[in-house]
C-alpha cells in the first residue's frame, strides 16, 4: 500500500479544547484512516509550523484524500496537507526515469 505523510495545524478552538481537556488524538486519526481501508504507522505532535504529523499506509490516493477531507471538514485542522511517500525502490526507479526524460528535455536558453 502507498504511504502518505499528513501534516496540519489545529485551529485555535481545537487547541483551546485540548489545553482545557488534554487528550491523545491518535485514536481519532486511526479511526478515520482505518475506515478508509488504511493503517496508521504513527501519529505525533510537533513543534513549529505543524501541530500534528501522521504517517499512514492507504489503499490509494482517493482513500487518503477522503481521510484528509473528513478531518479537515470538521474545522479542527487548518492548513492540512498530504504528501505521497515513495519507497527507496520507487525513488531509484524514478531517478532512472528522470535520466531518460533529461535526454529529451531542453531547458530554456
């Protein structure tokens, strides 16, 4: 299954609720991922631009998009973004394809 990185920030209302009533939100993320046929590798809180980081294996892009849209639609997460991850084997295959493309591509002069 393809792997995905989801990053987002909690809204100020969600942060206020978590400060008032601290809780581990990984079970909520896991439920949405599993409902769309995936498995969650991990869920972390983070310093910096993003508050929440999730890595999940999902059946396909549509399943991951469905999970991300469901979470974002509640308003608890703002600025959520998803990155599809490549295995190193996929990355090496992509590098080989890039080499073939570079032979055909002419950059601007």
